[in-house]
C-alpha cells in the first residue's frame, strides 16, 4: 500500500510539473521603468528634441505619433524616429550634478551633447564635445536617457583622443629633411599649405624661392620658400612608437594625411589616425615629422 501511494504521488507531481513550465514568464521591465520614470506621451504639434544619430540632436515638431515610430518635422524635413530618442520641450530644469552629461541648448534650435562643469544659483556652466564652453539657464538642459548618456560619454572620450592626436601632431614638427638634400627642378616634393602637406612638382628654383605645380591645383604654378619644401619618401628612418609621420595618400589625392606610429617590424609600420582607426603600411610610404 505504501509503495502504491508513493507511486500515485509521483505521478501527480510528474503531471503537475509540465503545467508550471508552460506558464509565460513575466516580461522584462524597461530600465527607465525600473528607475521610476514615467514615459512621456506625445501629441501632434509638440515641440521636441530628437537624437537622430549617436549624440546628434535636432529640434523639431511632432507630426504623427505611433507605438513604435513617430514622425517629426525639423528644418522643413520630416523623418520617422524612435520614440525612445525623443525629448519633450519645454522641460523642467534638469537636476544633474557637476560632471554629468546632458543635452544642452547652445543657441536657437541648436542642441549639443555637453558635460556640466559647474552649477551656481540656477545657472550651469557646460562644455561641448568640441570644447566649446557656455553658461546656460538650468532650463536649457535635458536629462539624457541611459543609452544617450552612454553615447555622450563615448563621444567625449573619442573627441578627447582626437584633440590629443591633433595636439601631438602639431608638437611633432615638420617633415624631415635629410642632411645634404637640396631641391632641384623636376623633384616630386611636399609643400606646406593651409590644408596640410600636398604633393607638388618643382618647376624651377630661384634664389630663395621654389616654383612648384601643386597637385590638385591645375596647371597654375606658385612660388614657395625653400623652408616650405620637403622631400617625399622613401627615406631611411627609425619608426619609433608614438611619433608622427606623413603618409603617401592614394592615387589622385594630393593631401598627405598625418598618422601616428603605433609599432613597426620588418619595414612594416602600424599606424593610426585621429579617429583611432589602425592599419599597417610600408615604411617606404612614410616621411617622419621632426622638430
């Protein structure tokens, strides 16, 4: 009897268990809901700010609303956007601490990502990703969502790296001139221009002046000083890490980009640009920058 009762109990449990497994699990709670915030419901005609791309914002007006997409008008153009990327206007003053990221009104209808540097009596000092600083009323700030805050943080980090690259390149100096080198007619050289270093061909050399035809400027020629003319590679040099160099551009592009040397081995050099992109080039395609 005991065995029969035990078997009956196991049968009941075995039948009951699958029924429990078929119950639908509770849906995950959105992060904003977990934080205790209330999603804003929009109506046609509402003024809004929209994150249209990573840390890129536009001001607009709601044309149509929907559960998964909204249509807004900005600067005469209409576009569909994700409601999760839309911020209402006008807004309550954002209670954000110093050091926090926000969306800031830098001018009429102009919104940029910013970081709060100081708060003082209802006014806030902020700085943009590009280093622009401005004092604003607290009402000119929007509190970002967690995803937008992440985009802003990444954007500021990347901007800081770009500035460090540019500053490093400025401090690196100018293209190297080997000892004993002198410019001659017919030489392919680099010339310094407002856009950077460009390829050029020497037409003739006068006392204190070099007449060159610069790539990308047609058949016109112009005179530059000898101090503004540099030899093109190849040339022997030791590619030291964290130094800078000019890189031969693809055919048809006259401006030589400046790159940072990451490492080198067997005449192959790993380089990076201001955006952080890395690739490998031949050492013979580089001319180092020196002071």
